C-alpha cells in the first residue's frame, strides 16, 4: 500500500517527478537513509514516536494501525497472554518488540532485522508467532492458509511520512497531499485494496 501511495505522490499534478523506490532493510534505516540524504521521504509503515521525532520530523498521520499477532493455525492463541512460553519473532527495535515484553513477559523472543525473515521463521516452524503491524498480520494470514491472525489489535499508532528536519516547505506539501488523499477517498480505496477492510479512523476520538 505504501508503494501505491508513493506512486500517487510522484504523479501528483503539481509534483510530477520520477519515482525512485529505495528498500529499507531495517527499521533504523528509515531514519538513517533520511539523515544521509539517500531518500527524501520515508513512506514505510512508519510509526511516529517522540524518541524518533528527536532525529527527524513526521507528517500528519495518513493511516492508523495497531500491533498484531500472526501465528500458525495449529496453535491455540486467543489472547496476548497466550504468547507466554511461545517462540515469538519480532523485528529488532520495533514498537511491537517493546509491547510484547510487557504483555507476555514469558514469551521466548527471537529477534530479526527484517519482518520478512521473522515471518519466514513462523512459516518454517522455527517460531510460533510473529509480532508486527496489525495490517501486516491480516495481509499475510490471508495469503497463507496455514496462518491465522489475532483479531485483537493492540496499542493503535499513527503511521506518518518521515522527512528531514528543517524542511518546512516539503513538510507542508506532504501534509496537504495526505489531506487530499484522505478527503478524496483514495486512502480508503487503497486500504480496502490491500486489506479488504475499512481503515481505522485517523482523527482522534475523545
């Protein structure tokens, strides 16, 4: 979905630039690549947090996601506490890694640099479950008949674009692009395309 959003941004009536997609191997590389000038914007299921905001600047949220669990169907996992004693694959430095330590302190954590290798460990029975973004768990459980996802997303978090600090003009442009993406219905269209579900509301509910 993020690739589709990047394509929308590059082909925008005003911007009209050639899109160059740069894979980010690890979670930290999203920040490293911005600071080094290797990328101009990070659109990569990037959860905005206060610690990360010390290094870079985040746009307004374009989607809200939660932390989820994808696991092998042969296991009995009905709640987060059921991860205790299980082999749980996490992406190093992710928000999911932090949360599972609090909610299932007896889980046997296995750390991976990439979400794809963590998922492979589950598929190969080297791990019992994976902690990742909720939309990620829904997507991959829908593609693999041997997997299931826990329909209890936890700790809803905002996904934002990441940009370098002190580039206010670029930040303003991206914020307005996100506004138009949502108001036009394009964001909902892309979300349904990839996850076959309604997106969670971006605006806070008090």
